[in-house]
C-alpha cells in the first residue's frame, strides 16, 4: 500500500451514477467512485505496474492461457490491468466495455492509459453489450461501483454467457469479493454454474480471483503457469509465486 501523503484532487465529475474523482498522493494516482471509494491505483511512473494483489492475481489468470491473442475487459477502472496485459502479453486485439463514459476519458487524461492501436473501448452496460463483443481468449470481469460488485457478478445467465463467449481454450477471470469465511461471494451459485470446475486465488485485499476455463475438458496446468510467471518476472519487477501458491480448486 502506498505511503499516506497529502491528497491532491486532480479531477471530479458527476454523471448519472454518481461522482468520479481522480486524486494524487505522492507517486500514485487513484480513481475513486462515490464517497471516496477507491477503485484503482496507478503508479504514475509506470501505469502498467500492478500495485495490488488482486490485479496481479488477474494477470496471473491470463497466464493460464499459453498464447492468448485477444482479450475482453468488462469494466475498465484506471486501466492498469489492461495496460499490463497489452505490455506483457502478445495480444493483437483488446476490447473494453465500460459503463461510464468519463472513466476512459479520465484514465487517458490523468491515469496513463495509452491510446494503443490494439485497444477498442465501448461505452455501455456490459450485460447488454457482451453479446456484440468479439470472442476473446481472455475475458476479465471487474464490474464494481462505490457500493460493491455490480449485479453481473451474481447473475447466472450473464456469467454463463461470459464463459460461452470464450474461444476454445480460453479463460474467464473474475475479480470476486470474498465473504468472511474466505469464499467468493456467491460461492454456491458459482459452484453450480461452473460445475466446481474452476480455480480460486484469494488475495490479501479481501477478494478472490476466479480462473474459469472455457469447458470441462480444460484444466489449469500449474507447472506451465509457474514457468510463464517466472519467465515474465524480470519484466514485471515482482514475483507472482505467492499467488500461485495460494491457488486452490473450487471448494
């Protein structure tokens, strides 16, 4: 967690969903929704740096795929995970669906989101626009408001559609809240929907990253995952080993 320093407000806008702020503290900038609820943290010297373990766990989920070429992000935030995937993965096509039009604008103006030619951002409700998106190798679900996870995180038909949207061999990576017992929010729903065939990576921020394969024949190769993570470590500047050790089958 960055050291607490004097906070400087860089931008504040109000839309139909409430207030969005960008604040700066030292070397970090934060995207906040509502009553100072932090959504994203950006290290200004390197916007692809993933400060928090839940974003690192989602990047680790991307490494479950041996050679992804396309990714779909449902929810942009400050764009740090999108930036990291563009920087560290050999992606040819990246699509983002973001509900609030000011979020991508602020991300580009204040939070270092690059206007990468591989990147397409569409504004609208992911639950409505998912059907019109291109099929990806990687699909990230991170739909949060100032009140917590959006309805899509517990919507059976939507999550089912996300998995069905994947290319063969693809992976669905969900940033899910954890309950007091450490299980993901909606654990019973998730176990039923995905037939217990997914993996969980709990992180210290109180979230659980879910790694869901495209079908029941597909499994998580931990040895290959570790090998890819170790090969990437010098470029990342941090190790993913503790997160790999934390991975568990759906309980």
